[in-house]
C-alpha cells in the first residue's frame, strides 16, 4: 500500500453550494502534498472532511487505512491538525495549551517535557511559555498552534494555511521544519496555502483546486514546465487598448488584465518584449513599466484557474484569461 | 486509559479557567446574599409545617439550589464560547471520543457550579444556619448530583444553538420556571394542586427538598423520604447525561 490518503468522489454540499465536488485524490505515504486554490475553493472543507470534523454529503475517503465515515476515531488517532483559524485557549498559558494537547493525544509525561521544550524552541516562544495566551500577539498565537500540531508525531499532519500572518523569519523557520518533517519516515503532510512560494518550496505534489474540483495535479516543477515560455508584465494606463492591439497582432499566447497591469504569456520574452514596446509606442500608448520573468507557481495558478492568488486581498486577474481558456479548448 | 486522561485534562482546563476569573468568584457572593438578606428578610412568610423555621432559613437551601441551577446553565455558554473561539475544533479532532469530551466538560462545569454552591453553603452563618462538618459532607455529594443533570441541560442546549444571544434567551426561559417551581422560595405543602403537580415534574424540586432536609435537619419535614428524592435526582442525571452525550456527538 503506497498511499496513505485516498478519496473517492468526496463531496460536500452546504445547501445549494457544492463546496467540494467529487474529489478524487491519492496521497502517497511520506510526501508533502499541497492543496492550492483561491478563497472559497474548497480546500478547508476538504481538509475538514478528511479530519472527520465534517461529514461528507456523498463519497468517502480513507486516511491511514481507516474510513473517515465509519472509523472516525481511528482516523483522528492518525492525524494532527493545524487550523487556519485560531484554536487555542487564551485563558491558559502557552505551556498549558501544549500540555493539554499532549495529554489529549496520549503523549507520556516524560516525553511531553522533551517535546514541548523542542517545539517551543522551534517557534521561539521559550521565554513567553508561561504567560497567558491573551497576552500574545496574533503571530505568537499562530506560532504556538504550529508548535502544538507538532507535539504528537502524527502519521498525517494537516496544515491549513500554516504560515498566514507570520513574519518572514518565523515563516522561514517553519518551512525548514516542515520540509524536515516531510523527509522523516512515515509522516505525510497535507498543506493548504495561498502562498505560491510556500507550495513551490515545500510540496512534492500540488493539486490546484477551484470550485471544489481539481483543476490540475502534478509536481511543482512539472507544472511550471507545462507553462512553456515566459511572462511579461506591462503597466500602462491604456491597458485595454494595448491588449486589443496585442491580440490583433497575435504576439502573445495569453493575456490577463488587472487594472492598469497586463500579464502576458509569451514564447520567447527576449525577442517579443522589444516588439511589444515598439507597438505600444507607435500606437501612442505610454508604458510606465515592463518586466520579464520565468513562470512561477503564481502563473501556473493563474493559467489554470483564471484567477491570480492575492493573499492580502486587492486585485485579481479576471476576465481575459477566462475567455482565453475557453478559446484554447 | 487514554480516554480517562482526556476527561481529566478537559476537567482540569475548566477548573483552571474558572479559578482564574476572580471577578466571577467574588460576584458569586453577591446574588445569594441579596436573596437571603434582602428578599428573605422582607418577606417574613410563616412556614407551614414548621414552627421553628424563619423564612430566611427556609429559603437558604433553595438559594443554594438556585445558585447551582444558574451556574450550571451558565456553563453551557462555555461550549458556545469554545466554538466561537475555535478551541472546540482542537478538541474535536483529538483522538478522545465525543462521549469523553462531553464527560470532561460536564465534570468541569459541575465542579465550578458546586464550588459556587459551597460558597453559598458557607454563608449559612449569616442567617444563623450552622453548617457542621457532617451537614457539609452530606450536602456536598447531593449538590454534585443536583448539578450533573442541570449542567447537561445547559450543555445540550448549547450544542444545538450557535449564538451567544439566543443561548442567553433560552437560558432564562429554562432557568426561571425551574427555579420558581422547585419550592425554593415557598413550601409546596399549601399550593394549588396544579402547581404541586408541575413542581413534581421539576427535577430541581427533589434536589432542593433533599438539600433542605439535610441542612435544616429535624425542623423540616421532607415531601418524600430523602432516599427516594436522591434516587429521582440520580435518574434525572442518567437521562440527561445520555441526552447530552447524544446532542454533543452529532456531526454535521
């Protein structure tokens, strides 16, 4: 048995809304598996079903060989969970929260001290461990929750947006720890994230989901390679007119617009970039800024979902790519 | 084994949270004293069936019952609180069974409520009701038994309700009838028969009457023999624990 999680037509409906739609995923033992998707794509719902918090409307899944519907207790014994939203008791101290967790998961008292010390060092909360959680900043609470999820060594660790709202240094620490954890035998990590960089760095395989369905599933490297060519970003006040011109000239493969910015997918950036600038200049379109880069996972995401992920809110790429996608099929 | 540890862990958490709320403990003195000293002194009702009892002394066990009731029901809020602040999820994905989670929560909430009850019990000297060690040791387990069932009511309601506001509304909807119809404030020996029957359906009636018998001793004649009353309370507890466990174990 090479896999640890296998979902079969896993579906969850909330009234009319289908949050997860016939999801079929197989997660290999020991891999770091990423679930990527825009807000409301169904990532958290999928994880909630796999961790037995929600009951599937139809379909099922096995985790570590146990059925999530028929054997929820065994499933819960096999998993660890770091939630997206806070789930700590703020009237207790950091250490008390950790001890409580260790007790709930049956970690022996001797082992507890060692592990708590280790995770507290990891998230750099040693000196605050005996303060009440209500005195912690939100970043500190987040760090404590991650520490907590690591105390019992689960077979499968679910991390729902693990580094959201963390400063770069802490994020770096957590990433290092997660990738080490993934290498350790018999621990499989399922990660949901908005951050392309995070998925790219940590995951062995990534499933991009949107509207409750898998859009694409592959290793990050393969996903990026499928997106041959390069990306040119142009900033101009005449974005609409420029994109019309570009489409007429058939210079670029794909156009996505967000406000005054155009994201263009091209085969060979170095030869096409000057021609775009030239064309703009001859049509009287003033370009404020232009850049050329290799496709990253953000572009992969944009390519498959028609929406760019913007974790801090703000602009989304809409429209053109979606139209373009229809034309390509 | 690990289930027991889970129950203990959750019990300890409730207790820690409670003891850290100094203001709640201090304010818990206030309401019973108001009832005993102001209400009890103002309404100088003669107590039928007993010549030696003053009204204040008569309602004293009733006020203990009221404290247990109100505190127990209030503890239901902790479930909603945990859900609101996300902590409930942390417990629900742990390997501990739903039944044990409910038991831990129930025992923790009951302990808090009984501590409040003990505080009121020890206030007996204010109205010249001496609480000897023997009375204390008899009253304590009875208070626990009374509390278990009441806490289960609060927790069961809370598992069906998602907002703090509607819990508050339903809470007073349950609290006041149970309190007024329990014989806490007036003896049931000379009430209209319909009221008597309604009171007989109220589980708190038996708790309050048994408590009164233990605390006031020979100056009070119980409605039924005390061991029947205690058995009734136990049966109520058992039923409520079953209902509560069921309510708590539902999964969406």
